[in-house]
């Protein structure tokens, strides 16, 4: 069995994979051909890996129907992400290719990052640090606001959204939520009130986007409903970029909405911006470049901050993810199938 593990950037990751697989498989590890690479799996690299049986991918890989056509022996895709918007799930199902995602490795990690971004905006921390590094110790532009007693609106109360609710409750915030499947335990534990998306946008001081990305959540925040938000509200997106229409954010800022700030760990045009070194390789479409330029325009506003899709990126979370990948490979090698059932949105 040949297994390709893509987007491995650090030597220690490779070593941990090997050690963990050795512990799980023992001498059977010798029957596997393991290929580690820093490359993503996509239409530009797939020719070099056409004989793979298992592909372990990450956020910059893009597995389309065209890519799958060039992987005739592929039986399993393991993505080291919670989201699966970089995989054509339906095409995989047609070909009998199993897909496993990792919904549990970083839900606390991402929630902590989300809360960190909220504090950064509320306390004007990024602006303060920038000013002081330029030897400007004035308080101009640094007037923040308290989070205690404010209302946070959580769009999507899955694993990460639940954690955000738990932490926000501890801060003393009032919690609104919107989800197609309200969680009764959240109502009891953290006094969460489930409301319509429109009500959430109208009444929240802090809006947090936590839903998975699929066709029904594309531009869930858009030019129409962005008009409902409070002038002083803030918006945080640590889910997936295309859930929020960049044009809607630009409109809001131009019309003095969302003056509390915008913090994005994910954004439209992300592939272009995260892979700038490949910008001359004709990997991206004109639409990708247009999205990236609109996203970059957001950075011209002083109350907008970005992190480069690192909400999940801690050593603890990476270790948990490696353990899960190794366990999933072990399960597949021993049983020739996955024992866990995975569900996906379309």
C-alpha cells in the first residue's frame, strides 16, 4: 500500500508520523510505502503521485474530479482539516473513494483563537502594539470596550461554536446563536438563546461565524443582511472565507458599519494569498485574483486584522491530528475500510 502525506513542512512532523505509525503497526509498517512531501495534492502535482492508494492532505490541497481521474488506485483521502471544501466529495463517492476528516483535533484551539481575536479588537491590542513599536505612546485610537455584558452572536454551534459559547459565558457575555439544529444543552448550560440569522445580526455586539462551508452557506453573510448589523458591532470569521461576502464587508466599512472591527482567519482569495510564491505558475483563475484583491483592500482599514489561517495551528493540536491520522491509517490498513462513519454537507 502506497500512502502519500502532503504538505509536511517540518522534519519533526515526519518523525512523529513515523514513530506513531510504528507504535500502531509494528512490523507491518514495513509493508507500507510512505511518501512525505511539502507539496499540496492538486492538478499541478498529481502526476507524480498517480499510484497512491491513500492520500493524506491539508488545507492547500485541492482534490477535484480532474485530480481524482489521475489517481486510479486511490481508496482513501484523509484530510487533516475539519472542513472538506477542498475535496469534491460527490466525485469521491462516485469512485468509491472514502474520505475522512478531522472534526475534533482543534475545536478548543480554534475557539481560543476566536476569543483571542475578539479581545484583540475590543482592546485595540494590534493597534497599540503597532503604535508602541513605532515609538508612539499616545492613547489616540486605543479606546476599547468591555466584553462583559455584551451580546455575542454565534452562527453555528457545532464543536467549535460550543466552545466559543462556553468561554463567552465565562466572560459574562449574553449569547445568541443560530443553527439549523439548536443544542438544548447549550440553552441549559450557558443560557444560549437560539434566534433567526436576521435577529442575531441585529442584536449582536460580536458576530462569530462558525458554520461549515457548503453550497447553502456560501455568502451566508452578504450585501443584504450585512445592513442589519449594529454600527459598533465586530465580526469574526474563523470558519471558511466564502461564507462571508468580501464585498459585503467593504460595503459595511464604507458605510460606518462594523466599527468594532473585523477579524478574519479565513478569507476569500485565500489560496492566492497563502501561496504567493506560486503566483507566477498560472495556478489561479482570474476570479481567484479578483477575490484576493478585494480581500487585500480590507487591510486598508485600521479596524481590520487578519491571521493567515492559523486558528488551528498549535503544537498541541498538530500532535492530536497526527495521532488521529496514524490511527485512521492503522484502521484502514488492518480492516481495508474505515470503521468510523463520516458525514458531509452538500
